[in-house]
C-alpha cells in the first residue's frame, strides 16, 4: 500500500478541521439565529442528522487509524461504538429519575417492569456525567486491550483476526439482547430527558451536541495526525508493510498493534457516546456485525490511509443511505454493494486518493524542476571554469 507523506496528511487535516468547525458554527447559526420560516433556516432534525453523520465519521476515523496505518482489518469496531453508546445511555437513563412511566426515582422503567429490586452494581456511579464519560473511554479501551493482548500475542493476523473481531461483536449482540443482562434487552435504552441538566430535546442542546461532535472529530483527527507523524507512526507503517522484517530487526510488533488498537477502540467509544443523545436510543442492534462491515466500507470509499477520506466516506455514504432508505428502501443494499465494487475497481485509494495523488505529482514535478535547475547552475559554473569550492569561496567573499 502506498503511504502518503505525513506533511500532505497534515495539510489536508488542517483544512478539514477548519471546514468542520466553521461549518458547524454556520449550521448552528442557521438553526438558532434564523426564524423557522426563513429560506436559509436549518431545521433542528437536520442538524441532529448531521451530528449523527459526524459521529459515524469519528467511528470511520478510528477504523482508518487501525486499518490504514496498522494493517489490521477490523470487522468488530461496532462493538466498541455500541459500548460507548451504552455507557452514555446508562447516564441518560439515570437522569430520568421519577419522570419515567413507573415514576421510580432510582430504577429505569424496564427494571421496574421486570420486577428488579435494586440497581445492578455495574449501574452504580452512572448518575455522574464524569464517571460515565470515563466509562465511555475505559470500557471499550479495556475490552480492546484484553482482546488485542490475547490476539496479537498469539500472532493472529489477517482474515483470521477479522473473523474473530466479527465473532466478538456478534457475541456481545446476543448477550445484550438478554433481559437479565440489565441493559433493556431488545428495546435497549431510550426515553432520555436531560443531559447535564439541559433538556435533551431543545434546539440549544441539540446545537451543543452537534458542535461537540464536530469538535470531537477535529480532536480525533489531530490525535491521528500526531500518532502518524511520530516515530511510533513510522514504526507502525513499517509493521503494516513488512511485519516479519520489523519483528526480525527487533521491533515488538504486538506492542505497536496493541497500542493503536486500544486507542482506536476508545475513539469508537467516544463516537458511540456522541451518537446516542442525538438519535435518542441505543439497543443491541448496534452490535450487529453488518454495522461494522458497513463502517469498513465507509473507509474504503473515502480512502484508506488518508484519515480525511474516512470522514468524507462516512458522511457521503450515510447521506446516500438516508436518501435511498427514504425514497427507495429496497435498493439501498444493492447501491452500497455496487458502490463498494466500483470504488474497489476504479478508485482503489478511495474518493480522496486522486486528490492526494494529484498533489503528490505536483510536488514531484516541483522537486524535479528544482533538481534540474540546480544541475543547470552547476553545469554553468563548470563551463565557466569555476570549481564548486571556488564558487563557495567567492560567495563568502561577496557576503563579507
């Protein structure tokens, strides 16, 4: 796989961050600052839909980090996404209090319905936002660390690792469907009221969540760029391209994989936590292996190993999904499959690949022109009988 220069990745990332932050502020102004009957007014539901797309973009970014630069094709990142969503959902359920259907100040409605007497121990602490925020990162990160330590230490790679990750998310989906797990069974967690004391349905809260998601994507992109540009990132790419050779010369390959795998899972958990309050529900269907596979398609469509491409791919594919499932619901899976095939055959580096390639060719032509100009100057000096040392001495004398 061709590696794009870190400088070029950084340039695109800075532009993407500027577009994300400025664009989100513009959308918020069009929603809150303009009356509903104004031609440029953005409805609140559209803003929330954009926020959902950005949450998916953060998930895609986490996959691109581990697949595009670590060479680990994951088909189970939907599990980390859903775990982060459940952690946030548990906090939101604790905020309902006695405003639920059964007016129980401590137990969520589904626990009252199932005749539970008290909260399970793993629900304790979720009445605090900061505890829930910590769990959003720690729970997916810890699961990824344990899973990765076992898998990478055993040198499970390639398609075998992909199948195991898919089995992991499928097992979690079956577990969360069970009512006795204490997570709402097949109905999941919903009917949220407040977040940090603010009405979760108000336009102002929706705008804050939308901007928080755009900010999270920007920070995630900065984190990925920092990792890729560091010595760690260079070693990670070496592991991706020639794992056996990197292991032979002394690199602890499993350590590099484990670190990037854990960081990627934590990012996916944050994406899930931002997704839940904007859509208003989290249930076991988020663990479905098909969701993880679809997220990988977002990255492939946008451009694996480009970072910005994963964001573009997630937004474009989900916009297409919204359109087709509304207008032609029976055609969406065919469109998604055709899109993946077309991109794989005609755009193997994704949508962003040609842009990176065009800029890279310009850079190569500029370097070639500079080298040619330098060679011409050297040839002219030789024809004039000026040796390189004499030319340097003459330049120093002129400077004095």
